[in-house]
């Protein structure tokens, strides 16, 4: 009875999660499914009359040891592991491309409308980095503080189908390129009137820069992992 009162079920599950997260071969989706199996098994065993400690260790045995699960998953389908890693690399490249275009455009519009026409290179660099880095740091701070849960839940809806993911990616690329073209046009307009041919050249160049990110979006949709149910071990 004394052991039962000392056993912390939540702490035990957290330790198991950390062991599971250390297995780089297990994808986030697989880790979440395994955790669901563990919790469901614990609930089932507790309903049968077992205490928390007994339920946890028996459920852990049913699901499997984290290290063993990682080795088995890699042996079963090593290509799937690298497939998902490639997916997240491409996703990062798309976010990098889009945010780079958006931050550069906002900086160009801000400097053209609010600052002198000429800035020393050092000041220009510092201001550009502030526009680019500060929002990223701010978002990271919100994530670390657990204040982006709702936003991440909304973003996760995009990963439920290839159509959603592709549509969102194309829309973000178009919006970022529209801002880029508008910023270029605005900067040139501050120096004098722009002929129609100049405007056409600006938008032609801007649209041509969308080829790479749109190709990455197509690659991201193609690499999107399919969700396959994970079958836990039986006792």
C-alpha cells in the first residue's frame, strides 16, 4: 500500500514519453499513437482493479520498450523514417522562403515610406535583421511559454489532407510574392513615376521568383506522410 501512494503515474508517463522522444526513428505521429495506446491500456487495467503502478508497468509491457520500438520501426520501414524527415526539411525551406519574402517586403515598404532614401549599410543591416529576427524570437518565446496551443491546433488541421496542405502552401506563396512585388513597386515609385513597361517587368520578375517555392510546395504535398495505425503488442 505504501508503494502505491508513492507511485506518481503522471511522472512515470512523462519519463516514458521522454524515452520515446529520444528514439529518432519514431515519427511524431507514431509517438502520439503509442502514447494513446499506453494511456488507453492503463485506463482499461485500472478499470479491472489494478492500481496505478501495476497498470502502468503492464501497459508499458504491452506497448513495448521505447528503444525496442525504435529499432523495430526502423527495421520494418527505414524508408518511411527518411521520408518523413525529408517532409519536415522541405516544410522548413518553404517557411524560410515565405518568411524571407514577407519580412524583406515589409522592411522595404517601411524604409521607403518612413526613412531617408539613403541609410548607412550598418544601420540598414541592423534594421533588416530586426524585421527578420524579432518576430521569430517573439513566436519562439510564445511557443516556449505554451501560448501557441490554439494556433498550433489550427495549423495541424492543414496536415489532415494533401489538398488542404497544398492549397495553404500555394496561397501563402502567392501572398508573399504579392507583397514582394508591391514592395518593389513602392520603392521605385518613391524615386519617380513608373512606366507601364516597368510595372510589367516588376511583376514578371516577382512571379518568376515563385517557381522555386511552388515547386517545394508540390514536393511537400508528395512527401506528406500517410497515417498508418500502430498496433500495440499484446501481453
